[in-house]
């Protein structure tokens, strides 16, 4: 069967035009798109990467983006290491992805990567000729890491075609300036990079070492119009005193359950912005967007045939089949899809009034004397209490019921001086009104902050 | 405040929290007839761990308390 014409990331970015207004900026530099496509950061010849499996391990997201532009379509495989990639995992990842070359922007990383593999060190300045005439027609595999726990990540195989599936057929929009709290080496962040570069827009990169307030203060003057993050990213942003620095017209949430409280808080903070939450995972890709301002999604999405993504519920969890699904895991890490080609997201759903709501992850369930509690469903209730900015519900061991539900609470800055006993009473009352007794937290603790992982998700430790 | 009064107070608190009508508490009353179910008792143990800093069940090797008196004695012995 003849393959459809393969267009590289660079081809698609060039085709979207280099309008003078278009730029890419990170914490140190701002680069126009004309420069971005006219200059290379990798020393020629790029032919040395042909057919290679290249591990891209950069501190700076802009450096990683430029490498993707330069060698997608040439390399056989590009392995995208996120900012929190642990050198301890390097030997295993390199073996699993059959890495033959490493590209980095950091002398430190280059030193810790030292081994038998050739290492190229780049910076974000395009000092070389662009190698525009290179053959970039190979369907390069883009390897992403799963955003799970601190265990060794699974390596997920995508292609540019599966990654750009969600943005096919969109008209270029050069007046759009995208940004994201995500690292672009994560699925959620990579979607934004592609929307910006392939979609003819501009892009402001976040930085793992930059405090959220500093990022917002930098993003505002760049004229960010569209911005994405996880609900945890957004709660943290709303808690910073710099949220007023941005005035986006489009806000996007993904990666975690968007509950009604965070959707309402964003609508209050940004009354004129369109707010959408999307369901996507590294393995399943983007499944759908919800833009009616309500948590959950319409039940009619399930079982619809012929859509971009087919959705099914099996054993309570959402399964997704679409061209945006990843192809497989690398190595011996199990099957990514079921026998029918569906990816099991392990996200549990509940039907209420014609709408499906995410109630939590299958493996995060707390077992209270045989009754199952999803932390997220309890958090959604707690987050509706006005004095609460964010909550984490977790299990506490109990000699009587095996486990109990307890919650750590971060108060709104405005409620910091309120008596915690009064807020506690309010939370317990809200939980008792909405939940059966075994789901009501037995204990509530006030904490000043909750950890958010580099993936943008609330850190949870499964018992 | 003695351990006995703290335990009694927290029992009443948990009963109220869970809308339970507590029976008049006496040492000979079986714990499960007090009006507290096992979820309430689990919450009670967690709250007492928090307030008294002891969890007699963590070290418990023997039998579970049957009466309210047994339950209070567990805490008194653990704190002693």
C-alpha cells in the first residue's frame, strides 16, 4: 500500500508561514520564526542522524523544540526526555529505545550521559545553515514518557501524524500566542507546541526552574492569548499574586479531572475567556474537548461511531480508540491496547443526569472496609467550599477498616486568617451533604501547599 | 483531662459527626451496641491517635476490645 506523503515537523512549520509577528520565547530568548526555520542549532551534516535513535535531553524547552524541527523526518526515533528525567533511568531508557545518539543543551547533562554514545551539545541560537534540502520524509517515531509515578517511565510510541491528529484542518492563526504550564516534552505540552508551530501561531515556553509568578509576569507582556495547564497548574496560578498579569482569551485544562470548582474559579478570574477542558493521555492521545463550562462530558459522546475518537466504557473505565492513540510501548512493558484496539485509560466514570463524570483512577481507589472511594470525587466536593483553594484526599491506615479517608487542605489566601475549625466544619458539612459517610474525610489537615509533579499533576502516593 | 474523659468526649463527637444516637455509655456496654458502627470506631481511633498521640491498635497483638470499658482501658494502658 503506498504511504501518504510524509511531511516533517519542519515542513509543517514552514508551511504555516513565517509572519513577522510569529515568535517563540523562553526565559532567556525570543526568536522570530524566520530565524527559527533559517538557522540550525545542530552542527551539520544532519545526515549523521539518518536512521538513528536520538535521545533529546535538554534543560531548555526551546532547545528541544529546535532539535525536533531539525531532525524529525531524518532520525528513525526521537526520545523526548522531560525536565525531571532522572539520569538514573538513562541506561534503561537508552537500552529500551535502542538509543544511538544523544543531543543536549547542557554540559552537565552531557557529562552524566557520558558513555559509548556520541553526544552533541547545542544551544538555542541557530548558528548553522538550516539544511533545508535534507530529505525529511521518514515517519520518525516520537517517544514520550508516561507521566506516572517515580518508577521507571514507560516509553510510548507516537508519530507526528498521531500527535497532530487533533489539529488537522485548522486554519493558521498568526495572531494567537500560545503558552502552557506544561513541559513540551509531555503529551499535554507537546500538543501546545504543535498547535503553535504547525498552527501558524507563536509560543511562550515555561521553564521548570521558574516560579509560577515569574512565568506569569513574563507571559503577560508576550501577549499570550491561549494558555493550557492541568487543574493543579491552574490552582497554583490562581494562588499566585501574578495571575492578573495574563489576559488570555482561551484557557485549556487537561491531564487531570477538571472539577466544577476550578472551572468556576477560572471563569470568575477571566470572565471574557473561553474555557475548555480536554480529555487526553499520553497513551490514548486527545479524545475530546468540553467547552460548555461544566465538569464531566455529555453521555452522548460514548459509543458514537465515526467520530474522531471512539469511546467505550468497560468495567467502569473509559476506553478510547482513535488515530491519535499511541502505537505501542517500547520494550516488554505490556500491551498498550486491548484486543479491539482500544486504550484503557483506567479513568473511572459515573453517569449522573445525562453526563459522565470522572470519579478517579482505578489504581488510586481507597478501600474503606470494602467500600471504594476515589480521592478525586471527594476532592471535587471539598474544592467547592469557598475557603478552599485545593485539596488532596488520601488514605490513612486504619486498624478497624483497613483504610480511612483523610484530606490535606490548602486554604484560599483570603481565608488564611480564618479559624481552621470553622472551615473544617464547613468542609465536613459539604461532604456529608454530598457523599456517603465512608467517603467523608475522617480528618482534615491544613497545609501550606501541595506538591505538584513535573507532569503538572498533584503528587499522589498510592497506598 | 483524663484519658477516660477524652475518649468519652471524642466518642460523643464522632457520634454527633455521623448522626448517631449514642446509648448511655457505661464500661459494660458492648462497643458495637454504643451506636457507633465500625466506620465510626475507625474514625474514633484515628481522632484519638491524633489527640492522644497513641494508637494502641498499632501494637495490638491480642484481642479487640468488646466493651466500652475495654476500649478505654486500651488507651489508658497504652498511655501508661
